[in-house]
């Protein structure tokens, strides 16, 4: 991804939906796959983080090996829902270009149901790259919208994660790269791009 801008939303998407990733234990992933959305024992009262970057998800869950992150789910959500989430978001860190004071930023955090965080993107060996990947934290009404209205489908991509990891472990990086979801720059409206910095 040579030449990538420092902050871009890169994702797998089509005209209607965008794919985000989450990792859960079987007790949450199984019922979600069956229902096509998140159901009990998923807790709507907790913040839930969605990640459009597959490799950042692999970094976070250790290729689906970390405790309570053994199942990686690809969740297709509507682009309208994704953009609605970003329109309600606040950066998780103080940014002087967006807020005059830390107090003003803290007030925005308290009133926003969505957090945006930018973390170094990862390569196939899960090493940090110079550009960043977005994570989006949903809470309160945003979680309700996510579960009830935005999700259009859920797939278990754990086998794909294991297959790619096996290729990386074997030193077959070209093979591993060919198996990755095809992510490209998401065309954000200018107002949203400015909001998420």
C-alpha cells in the first residue's frame, strides 16, 4: 500500500454495504450468525468496536487465537448506517485542529455515541505501517441502530483468517496477500472526512 495517505478509511464495500470486522467467543458469535445480527448474550449496553481493516482485526485478535476472540465475524452494514455512525462521532483523542480546548473536546466526547480512533495499520506480519486504520466505537443509541437497522449480514471468516495465517507462517506472503479481502479507499463525503480528521 505504498503511497497511502496517513488517514484513509480503507474497506471492502459495494454500492450498498461496507464490511467491518469483530472478534468474539463462540457463545456470542454462534447466536449472531444464526440470527443475522447480534442477540443475547451480546450486551447492547457496552461499547462495541467495529473495524473495516481485516489486518488490523488480525492484529487485535492474534489471528483468532486470543481468548474470547476465537471467531472472527465479517459484518456487512449499510453504507447509510456507516456514514450515520461517523456523523455522530467524536475523536477519542484531543485534536487541536478540531477543538479549541480540551474541555470542549471532553464535552463532545460525552455527548457523542460514537468514538473514532486511528491506529497504525498492519502488514501481513502484523507490523505497524506508516498509515493508519480507523476503529469505530459504538455506544448507546448507535449500538441499537447497528443491531436493529444497519447490519445486513454476518459471515464467519475465521477459516479465512487461519488460512492466511498459515500462509504467512509458511513464508508464502504472496499467497497470503492473494487471500486477503480486497480493500480500497472508501469515498467519504467531505464533511465526514473533516469530522473524523
